[in-house]
C-alpha cells in the first residue's frame, strides 16, 4: 500500500520543477528586458540626418544648404503646419493605433504573419510609423534579420526619447513621396503648389497613399493606381470615424489640379552650385563622399546669395518654360576669381546636368574677343586696322585647304575696322585677322586665359567652332576685365570639421599677369561698342545702366552672351540638350538674361568705369580716314591705343586749304578735343543713369 500511494507524487514534483523553471525564466526575461530598456534609455540615438550632413555656407557665412547623396528636396515644417486631414489620412492607412502602442502593433504583426503563411510569401507588412521612421533615419531597406533587429532597437529608443507628436512630425518630414520630394511640405509644393497646411481632403488622401509605393502610386506616372489608393484611404478614414461617407464621396469626385511634372520647384538652394562644390571637395580636395555626407563638415564658399537669387530670377524670366530649351549662367568676380552665382539649367528637378560645365558647346562669335586680344597684344593690329568685309575664299595649310565663311544674312560691310567688326560681329574680318596673326597664337592665348578645352588651330577657330564651357568663357573674360591678371577660379574658401578644426583653406594669390594691361583695356573699350548703336547687344543696352563690355555669339545650336563689368564676368548660354537647332528668337534669349542678371546683381553697387592702366594712349580719330582728327574734321572719335601703336598722321580729308587743323595751327588736343571728350563722357553717363 505505501508504494502505491507514493507513485502519483512524481508528476507533481515535475510540474512544480517546470513551474519554477518557467518562473525563473520569466524573471530572467523581465530582468533582461529591464536591463535592455535601461541601456537603450541611456544610450543616445545616432544623430539624425541634418545633424550629420555637411553644410554649404555662402560668402556671408550663412548656411545655404546641406549635402545629400540623394538630391533631396526637403522643407521641414511643424506638426501644426500640416493639414489635420493629411495627418488623419496617414494614420488611417498606415498606423491606426499609433497613439496607443509602444512602437509595435502586436496584433497587426500577428495578422501579417498569418496572411504571409497562407499566401506562402510576404504579402503584408505590419510596420508602425515609428518602425518606418527608424528605418528611414538610421537603416537601409535590406531584408535581413540583422537590419530587423536594429530596427526594433531603434524603434524602442525613439519611443522612449520622443513624444508621439514628435515622432509623427519627424515621420511626415522624412518620408519619401516620390520624384525627389522628401517630407510632406516638399511633396505638397511639388504636386499641388501649396503649403501642407492648405491641403484639402482629396489632396491629403492622394498624398497619404504615395509612401507605400512612391513610383507605383505617383499621380504623375500611375494616376489610375493613385486614385484607387485614394479611394482605399478615404474608406479607411470613414471606417475610423474621421470623415463621413458623404465627405468621402465628395473627395472622390473632386478634380485634382496637379502641377505639371518637372515644373521648377526645389527646396534646395543653388543645387547646381552645391553639386559643383561636391565634385571639387571629393575630386580635387580628396575628401571622401562619406565624410562629406555624414561628417558634419562646414564648407565655406564664394557664392553671393543676392547674386545667386538675381541669376535664378533672370533665368526664370528669360526662359520659355513650355519648351525644352536649356540654359547655363555663371558669374565670376574678376578681382578674385570667386564664383558669385551659378545656374546650371532651367529646372534641377527635371535635369541635374550642369550646363555651366558642359564642354561640348561652340561659343560662336563670343570667342572673337580672345582672338582680337591676341591681335592687339601682338601689336600687329589696332582698333583701326582695316579689312574688306566681302565674300572671301581663304586658303590655308600651304594652300592645300580652303575655307569660305559667311556673314549672318549675307550682309557685308565693305572696308571696316576692328571696332566696327566687333560691334557688327563680322565674320570675314575675324577670319582675316586670324589668318594675319596665326591660329596657333590664338589657341595659346585662349589657354593662357584659362580655356583648357582642346582648340583646333584652323581659320574657323576665329568664329568659335571649337567647343568650350560657359565656365571657361566666364573665366577667360574675367582676365580681360581684371586688366590681364588671371585669378584661379575659386568656389571653396575653406572647410572645417564638426569641431571647427581647419581642414582646407584656399591659397591666397595675387594672380598671374598673362596679358598686358594696356591690351586688355583697349579690347574692353572696343567691346563696349557691342552695346552701342549698331552693336549686336544694342537691344539690351537700355537694361544696363553702367559701363559694360561683352560679345554675343550664335551658332545653329547655341546662343551666347559673355560680358563683364569691373565687378563681374558673366557667361550665359542657351540651347537644347539634344543638340537640335535653335530658332533665332531662342538664340537671342542669352543677352536679356545677361542684362537682367547684371543689373540686379549689382543693384547696390555704384556704376564704375573701367580703370585706365599705364601704357594706354587715347586720341581723337577721324573715323573716315583713320587718322588723327583735326579741328576741321566734322566727326571725331576718342579711341584707345596701346602706347606705340597709335597713328601719327593727321587727317587730310577735311582741310580748308588754310592750314586749319594741322600742327602749327591749333592742335586738336588743345581745341575741340576736350570738348569732344566731355560730350563722349556725357553720352555714357546719360546712358548709364538716365535710360
């Protein structure tokens, strides 16, 4: 009997032992969870994107933008600056229990597991907004257990560190809405051209549906799918009690007014300049992309924010946004070589290609000043040198080749001098000039001015047939504007790390004298004639109320305006990416953009004349004879020469027969000369100030 009564006690002891083990395991689990939560609470979260992204600062030391690898367009807003309808739509479709769970929706996870098991694959997800935020802020989207474990830990930390409203606010500012727009404000502006605070119910439901599949649910590329998902979200909002069925029906019937895809809209300031600086920092200064993106560096640049705004406004005003015509504008301070403004295209969102750097465009006649500078510097020619503008067949390469240029519209002017040729952009005169001085010397001059693109030493070089970039043209003209001194083109002044330690500083230089100052000044005076009556830039002269020199250029596919004041050297190009021909009207868009930009950029700078260097002689010349004017000459033009190249003979076409006007009577410099100079200055002042 005793043995029989002891047998049942064995299972009870086993049950008690199992219970103790389970209790101990539970205690250990709770203890471990508590320790883990404590560690997570004390451990700081990784810095959020904007805290680690390097910053680009303008010339005034203000933050202009941040560096990102994804070209993000972001404009963070507070939660109270977002439409409540958008918030309700997002929560209804993405995370209905957001305000009640601790970062994980356990029931949702269970339903997703069952659905995936039944389907034999992953058909449903159960990520909460907090989990999605953790993934977007700190992780990649790879499907590995390691990533999922980290996501869970970061989710717990976010829930412990921030309030629910703060998490929701961060989510709505960080989530991707397609086409480069990160955050609800950027998305609202891109799709509807309005603030996120002003979104109505239909618009909110459309936008709330995009993050699930930014490509598939984009109203730009898959409108039907976007509308279907809008209906799902409206039904979800009805189900949770946010809206009534009649409100949902009205929203479904509303015709949405989307902004045209690719229409200019980007929150990033000076995006083309930012990308250019990135290429310099990573390519030339050898700072890694990872350090630039996540090292918290401060990159101090030369960009002037007011001039940049003037450039963007001039381009926006001067371009046809209904066409595919592109543009590029870059402006350099000739006194320092600093890039002050850069616009690489009409719309960065549509195309990030920077046309300012494109070395595939023929400059056309805008290249001619470089050739004329070569001629003046050689002292083989002056502004009075005459060639006959007529149809001409040129022989070169020891008479083995021929070249026959034409003037625009087959308009030939007969015997003209350099000043007239520059103003009228005469091609025959230009080729005569390069044949006289040598194409190889012109190519050497261009290289000395900063043009690094390969140039063909052939007669057509005079007409700008060798492709160059707008940046190279602005750099070359900056040397002319700077009196023959070449300053290194500079965009980055210095770089410091997150702690303020100096990593790089641009070298200070006095520049390199590559052209005789007198030659640069004489050419400048000749180029001012482009904006006077009869010049190719005359149509925009009324827009510029300060001394300016420049040259237009037109090819079948390109339109140019390159010019300068004492403060800025600017190149503007227009054309098509596909190299198709441009209409005459489109080719003429460059000059108004140049004029608009120059005046706005220098609105607070008093007009300045170009300084006259040593080695320059200014004399009154009779334009008919090309000789020194006398008192008898009915017309006198004050003309600049490099000292030693000025004419010495007096005009003999207007003698009265009494000796009036010749040496021994009254010197022109002592009689009508000063009066004529005063009149010339007054004409300039009148144009600069009164137009």
